[in-house]
């Protein structure tokens, strides 16, 4: 078991499981709560220098994207742009800055590229409206220092890389895809070879730097070292920017360098032992550990034997502190805190504790208050089951914006993106819960919890139910059946069955299908989803919905 460091911020952890709202409408406020841009947009993107791109909300389905919007300045004033006639502004790409400053811009600087959308697809133009890339069935990715990877529509692969300064295109190999969003001069990409991914490296202008020949390929470090694995077999080694192998040997397992050291593994799979090497490929920590992972500042968590006690060590193996005896795994470090799994495990979830960099246990409850400091402002998030609230404070703890269900994201010292939840049932979202086709699965749980809150199902006329959620998904079922959720692989599914009497809903139940059918109990009274329940997934074959009696209105 080799648990690697994950680059996940505390903010990401706090919003990873948002409440079950149908959708959010976003806008911009200042630290006093004053509205800068109304909360009516699908998305607000901070471009830097006080500029924002506001994507319009879809008229019919508010969880669908429009890929059209407007550009505003620090005060919310619209900045007029020139794009081809009959097109809509789709995105704004400011010129690359190696060392960006905090200066506010009231207009777009030279070198800005505008993405537009029309009936033909997406294209690119300059500030004066001059076309760089005519609109077509493209998916245009984030630029790397002015070079735009351009893919086919949908999930199609890389077609070419476009130099926005000259308009020159470098065509991509067939069946290739970019594999990195970092703005490095050389980045991994992959092609399909015999039905498998084969990796190489591409320069930011689209030229091939190292031909595809690896089973996996990591990013190059600042001093030009990357970790790759063999296309055939499971060994890994290190290369320079020419593709030359620079490590003296291959390793059964190897990872990218973090600061001055990299983790390597020796032994057979399932019996691997981990250690560290330096950039001269000398072993500084012999591979004797069952588990090893990076924490911070040349400090690692380590476990000598499976089931043994975890400790924090230096790269040379000196013990910094021991984790509590009940720690079963170290999952992630962020800021000054380290999150750990504890034993025994809970069914349907896991125990969690936090320690600081000295190994002292810190009280950070799952349902409690968590504070994150950004740009001198503190976001305080409190949670109670599935309900989360956000509060803004200054660095001294003075409340600037009281606790509320709107999500707050601090993007500068004086601007916050505010996303207001709408938890009312929306028939369009129910009928088309995945308008962007991001997954082959289905998820209607949020919509159904909104339906329970907004309507009394027991006693509802069948015609009204059909108007809200449509006809039954299974015509031959003994009951009216509706898909609630299913996985993309189709291995398991959850549905709802409705039974009627005298043209009205008599009862309903949840039905889970996997290796066999697991019908839940019939619900004969009006209920709502328990607001104090934090959804963690199904436990065994039990119901996915935690229900409580509906309060009387």
C-alpha cells in the first residue's frame, strides 16, 4: 500500500459534499455583502486583475451550460468586446504572465484572446474581432503561453495546436489526447496503440518532443527530470527532456520527485517495500517500508509493517513523531493538518482524526466549524448533516457576512463569488439530469429530495405526478417505475415504484437492484429527506434515502 500525497486544498474538502440543492445561481459581492454582479449566472470565473467572466444561465435547464456570457470589471461594469457578427462571447483568455501582479485592469490588455460561439461551433478571435480560428466543431482547451490545444467536439481527441500569435497549426498524431493542464514547455500526451494508452511528450507549440513509447509519463520537474514506466511490463525509470534514461536502473515502482526526493518501490506487487532516492539516484532511505508517503517539508509518513504503527519521518529516516495507535492510514496533508483514517472502520464510512505537524491530535469534527484564511479573509463553514452554511470573517474574527446557505468563494481581498442555492423541484432537471453528458450514469437523488420537500406525494393525483416527473420508465412494470440513480457501468441501479388507488398515489418505495432485487419498505405517509443526515452512500443493500416525517405546514 503506497498512499501518495494528494494536492487537495482545504476549500476543496469543504465543498466536496455540498447540500442537495437542485442548482446554484452565482454572482459577485464585496466583503460587506454588497452586490457587485447579481446572483443570476451559471458560473462566475475570476480571470485576475479584477476581471470576471459571467456565464449566462440556461433558460430551460439551469444545470445545462450555455457557453455564452459577458465580461465585467472589478465594479461589475460590462466591458464591450468585438467578436464576429452573429456570435456570442464564450470565454476570455488573458495573456500569460510569469509573475502576475494585483493591478486592476479596466480594459483588456494586448494579447487577449476571445473565444466565441455560433451555430458552427467555437472559434477564437483577437480583441478587434479579427478571427484567429474560424468557428467549427471544436473543444478549445486552456492555452499554454498563447498556444491552444484544439480537440474535436465532445470527447474527441486532440486535432492540432494553434499558435494564437501567428495562426500556425501543428497537427496532432492520430488518436492523441493531451494529458496535462500545466503550463510547462514540455508536457505528457498519449495516443492509442493496440487499444492501450501509450505516452510521449509534446512541446507547448504541438511539436513532438519525445515520441510515444511509455506506459505512463509524469510531468518534468524544474530541473528536467520525469518519471515514466515501460509500455510493456511494470518497471519505471527516470528520463531527461530528450527522452534519455538517466536513472542507472529501472524500479518496480517509482514516483515523481517532490522537492529533492522521489519514492521508489522494490519487490513483487503486493509485497512492495518503499524508500527514497535523491536526484543523483542514490538511495537515501532504504526500501523497507510497507507504506510511505509525502507530508510536507521533507517529512513523510511511514509504516514499517502492515498493521504496524504509523510515524512521521525525515528523508533520512529520523522519527519526527508517532501517529496515534488507532491510525490505520494517513490520507492527506493540507496546511498544518494531517488527516488520518482510524480503526476500526465504520460500515458505510470511515473514522477520521486530524493531527498537526507535531503529531498532536486536533479537534476538527466532521459536523462542526472549519475555517480557511484566504486573502486576509476567513471563510467559516459549519455543517449539520447535509446542511452547510458559510460565514465570512476578517482575520480577527469579526463577522462580515453572517452564516448562510449560499456558498462563498474568496477570489481577492475585496471580491467574493457568491452562489445562491435553489432547492425547489424543477421538472426539466428531473427529465434531463445530465444535459452535458458528462457521465453514462444517472443521478436524480437531489431532484427527488426537492420533490419530497415541495409536494405531498401521498394522495397526489396520478396526472399531477406524471406532469412533474413524466411517464413511467418501465411500461410493463406492476407499478409505475422511475429510475433514481445508476452507475455508469450499469452494475447496480436504484429506482422508485409508485402504487395508485382511485387515480391517486397510495404508496411508494425505493427499489435497489444489483445481484438481485432489494425492495425497500412502502412509504404511506408524506416524508422529507432528513436534513441532518450526511449522505455517504448506500450501506449494504439498505435504502439510499434517509427519510423523516414531513413537518406540518
